[in-house]
């Protein structure tokens, strides 16, 4: 899919101190809006150009085939189409499933740097996450695997908070997030990231920061540590944070860590 068909939030301009734009890749059930609450303006104010596309079938981005059968390769093609329009190599930031998409992109291409936030692990972690969900909510998880609709897994705002947020998140944030969640590809969630198209981590040559939340129930700190180990780096575990790092009350702590890490790499 060409970039002019995707809905892309594009803010700021590259600067002499920050010539590489930051491309933010959202996760499952999200769209580009998840970065707009805090992260985009934070980095624009620090001299970065930022872009947050909505992958095909998400937000206002169209899809030429049913979303449920779209693949990880389709999502990688989407971010490729945006990157091809840029004049310099971007920094890639991926959250949750978006982190998996970033990892798949980096199998065959380089980036200035990459940041994985509460990311789907390169192998094994998605299955562990699904099994944890089945143990915790057996009936809801079974229904979700058939429909791919997140409302079947999280029926109330309390369910959304339990899975995605820490206790510190406001009711407003949780309720707004719950209202904006949308369906995603069953193929990606139940096949590609479980066994069908796992990441070949040894092909990565891009500097990588791996971080996650201490209170994340989707990808636990152990999952984050395994992801970091796969790339021979140390993980950053953010105290008290849930899965929605960029929407949690402590989002600025995460953003500041990312900014400091980029500065140490001359970005």
C-alpha cells in the first residue's frame, strides 16, 4: 500500500541537531492516535520531525483485503512505504505489535536506531501472552480467538484497565482508550507472531533500546528481558508502568529515557 493511502500524522521538521525523523509504529487494536496524546508533541518540541502512520485497516487507513487476513509482511510494507518518502534514515519506535513490525523491518533493512516499547517478543512471547490470557479469562479469550474483536476480551473499562494500564492511570484515559480500540488481524495475532513469521534477530545491525513496564500484564518484565537478551542489550523496566507506556501517567519518564538514549547515540 502506498504511503499516500495511509493516514499519517506528520509533525515538526528535522533540525541540524536531530536530522533523523522518528517514525512511531502503533500496536494491535491501536492507530496513530495513541502517540498523539503525549509523545509526538514532546519530541517535536525537542527539534524532531515525527510521523505516526496508522497501519492498513487501522484508524482512517484503508485496506484492500479483510483486516483479519492481513499479515505482518503487509504491516512492514506499510512502514516501508512511509520510510521511502523520507530524505534521511529514521529512528523507529514500535509499541507492542508495532515493536514486532519494527523487528521484522530490521531483518532486511537498517535504521538510525530502534526503540521497542512493551514489544511483542521476537519469538515465544506472544504464545506466553496468549496462554496467560486464556488462564485468566478462559471464555472471553476463546471468544476473542474466534472474532479478533478486543471488546470480546475486554468487555468493560475495568477489564481494559486490568490488562493494559496500571492503577495510577485515570479513569478518563482508560475509558477513552477503551472507546477507540478496534479489531486487528487474527492472522497476525494468532499465527504470524506465534509461529508463522517469527523474527530472525541475528540479522539486526541497528542500535536498539528495549523497555517495558513493571506492571505490564500483556508482555511482562520477563518478556522484555528475553527480548533485550535476543539483541544483546540490557532492558529498561519502568517502575509501576502498565502496557500503555505512552498513555500512562509516567509517560514522560519513558520519553525522557528515549531522548537521552538517542542523544548518547548522536541522534
